[in-house]
């Protein structure tokens, strides 16, 4: 009689699922024309704006879509470049916040 415990099978996580979860936690939104990086941090639902180690601004979103911040920066400072995954991250943020509403 065997006393070994049967191995549990881990669910297979696709690359897209992994990417979606990573984006849901944190990603670089982009760099504004003044050279500041805007980074979204989902656990705090906030944007951290910095240049190197110099903190410029911390903006809690309080449930507002991240696209509002993107548009605000576009109007106030302008964007030099968007983060590689910003468009996907913005979409994920919008979907999650619409689902919660």
C-alpha cells in the first residue's frame, strides 16, 4: 500500500495570462517631454512620476481610469514616448475598473 501523496497538477498559465497579471501590477506609462517617467503601480492604484531617483509626484487615482492621467499629462506636459506595454496596460486598467463599477 502506497502512502505517497498524489501530485497536484498546476494550472497551465499562458504567456498572455502572465503578461496581463504583470501589467495589472505595474508598468511604465511613458516619459513626458520634461524627461520624467510616469509609472503605474496597481496595488496602490497610483502613478509615480520620477526622473532617475528624483521623485516629482505621486498621484493616487482613487478608482479613476489611468487614461485620465495619460490625457492630463498629454495636455499639461506632453509625452516624449510611451512605455512599450502602455497601450496594453491602459486597456487592462480600463477593463478592470469598468468591471468593478
